[in-house]
C-alpha cells in the first residue's frame, strides 16, 4: 500500500487541483460505466453478436432480402390461415339484424368443427385433457348459471367467492399445505407464474431491499417465466440441464444464486421432456440461502397429487418440503375444468400479500385486486368448483391411474423401436422423442399425414406426446404405436431425406444465428391468427 500511495503522490505532485479532480472523477465514472457494461443480463459475446447482426441488417441488400423473405412467409401464413377455415365465410361487420337463437348456435357449432385434427378421439398431444359430453353439458350449465357473476364484488356475489376459496383450500390440501397455506385462482398457468414472480419481486424489494431482482430457473422451465421477466423487469439466470436426465443441474443452480436472487424454480414435470427436476435439492438450496422456491406443477400437478394412491412412486415436490414456498397447478389440465382456470398456492399469506395490487388514494375508492384481472368471470370459478365436486377424489384417482398406465405402456413400446430414443425418464404424462439416425421431424411429419398432431421441440430437435384421458380410450395408444412403427419402416428406407414443408421451416429456424429474424417470423405467424381477408379476396374465394 505504501508503494501504491507513493506512486500516486509522485504522479500527481505537480498537477493542479482541478486536473486531479477531473482525472479522479473521470476514472470513477469510467469504472462505473465499465462495470455496468460488463455486468448486464446478456454476456458481452451475446451483445456483440446482436450488435453485429443489427449492423448487418442495416445494409440495404440484406434488409431487402430479409424483408422479402418475411413478406413471402407472411403470405404463406395467411394462405394457411384461410385454408383452415375455407368452408365458412368471414363476418367482418355486424349483421343489420341480430341472428336468432338457433342461428347463433348453428354458426358456433360450425366454427368449432373447423380443423383437420380429430382431437375428440385422441389424435392430438395435450390441448384437450378430457372429452366427455356429459361433463361438457354439466359445466356448460354451471357456467351459464354463474356467467354474470364477478368475484370483484364479494358483497354482491359471496357464493362465487366461497367457491373460489374452496377450490384454493382443496388444492392446498392436495399439495400438503397446512392451515397457513393459501392462494388464489387465476386464468391459467401463465398468470399463476406471473403472479408468483410479482409476489417474490415485491417481497424481495420490501423485505430484503433487492432493487435488481433475478430469478434462477432451469433452461427447460416454461416460457411463461420469460414473459413474467419481461413484464416485471426481472433478470433471468438460466441453468443448463443434465443431458442424460434432462433435469436441472443442481450444482450450477447453486452457483447462479447471488445477493439479487429473489426465487428459485423447478418443474414437475417440465413441458419439453416431461422430466422431474430434483425439487428436494432445490428446496435445500432455498433453505440454505433463504430464497423462496417456486414449483411449476402447471402441467402435471393434478396427476402428481393422486399418483401415490394410484400405485406410482413420486419424489417429494410440494409443501412437505420446507423450502417450497409456492406451487402453480392448472385445474384446466388434469383437473378437467374448462380452459381459463389455474391456482397459485403459497406456503404463507406473507407471500400472497405481495401478489395483490392495492391502490389507496384513487378517487374511485380504495381498490384491491388479488390477480392480474380486476373483474373476473364467476362462471369459470363455478365450473372449476363443479369439476372438483363432479369427480371427487376417487374420480381423479381412477383417471390418473389410466393416464399413467397408458403413458408407461406407450413409453415401454417406444423404447423397443429402433431408430428413436426417449429423453430422460418421463415423470407423468409427457414422452419426448429424438433420433440419431434421421431428422426426428420426419416422424412428426409422417404422423401428421396420419392425422396425429404432436408438439415440436428445438435445441435439440425433438417431438413429444402429452398423454391425456382422451388417449386412454380403447385402441388409441395401440393405433399411435402402430403408426409410429410403420413410419419408422418407411423412414429407414431413406434416412437421409430432408424434412419438408412447415417442419423444414421450423428446423431451419434453429440454424438462424440472428434470433431477431426468428422473432419477426413468429410475429408474422401470430399476425396470421388475426387475419381476415379483404372484401376483394373473399369474393375471389367464393
């Protein structure tokens, strides 16, 4: 230190005071800028790559080529959107006179029947978790009775609030919460996840003084966490998965924890591969570092609750573990409620309080809202409650047994087939497939031509099937396996053939280094979902 002090004094002994102040201030500001530049959400390499891509896209020739390709793809998406609904006319303005009751119902039935995939008979992965006409009739009647209600007004509709409270309490008990556990209903898994992130961000700011919040999540975690991070300005620290088990690397997760960590996340199971993160180890990290742990059980939660009594072993993952402080689970999946219902559960009210949005000084009065929405439909709450009452514990137990048995049967038979492999060990109802011998999208392509619709994965290329109660119908699993076997026979004749059509486009997108181009492509696809043809185009169609 004496040497350093002597060097500094010798360097500045003949300098005027203003120069010393200027140099000192400049050095400090430069050091702060350099620190902030180096320590951002993205690495220096990633930011450098993006900067280069932005500069390249500024070149007129490159910009024009990309725009032409996007315009072509946009037209392709719009044509495909029109093709899917080619049998009905578009309604782009209000009818002069309202339609009669039966006319409206007839048009709705016609719209619902559009599409090429037979989802009612198990040809689709996930999406529809149970198809039962009696259940649909019951829930439709329940929704109709409660469709006008709104839990935002508990004094006017106390019964709807009672049903929501009961759904939450039933869910808490299923996930082994004690009397202190609590939660709310939401419109789906994404909102449940977003609200958990909001609660932990605000809790960390208020209790721990964290101003730059970060969440530590597996690379396989649901994209809803990225959405929450974008909405709530939370930095995401992504932890890689073990390539063999397809579960998060616990040691890497521990290394990612720092003073700004507001939450740790694990999936039971994750969406891509259906594998089960080591929640017990993540819980221990949460206790060790005093960081809340969120378990994303949106997909498999309402199977896991019943699997032990159905005869299947399940690792500990819920409120039995001391570090687990919240759980998200979708009642509109294996709870068989209508779409638009989920639950977010907390170990303690101190976390749920930070989920709430409260405004005390609004001229309209004191305003408090438990979820993202202010007004909420009481119809969905009532229909969810009715689903729980309709099935009861034994009903869910029976369904779970059928689904897991069907999943294990499909998994066992797929493992016997040459040319494909299964990622990790499926924990509940999702089986992900890959291949080292041919492009796995060709299998998906072949299944498509036979009426099946599976989920396509990337990094690495893979496909998965999410088994639902619909797949437990007699013959469905065997039909799927039979089709897979036959397609593999055909593929093996020419394993080097490339993927075609939309699957080729999806595969190609993984090779594009500039991911902003993929973002633009995705925007075009989403735009096509809202596309309505002009009057001139519609006349041509007719």
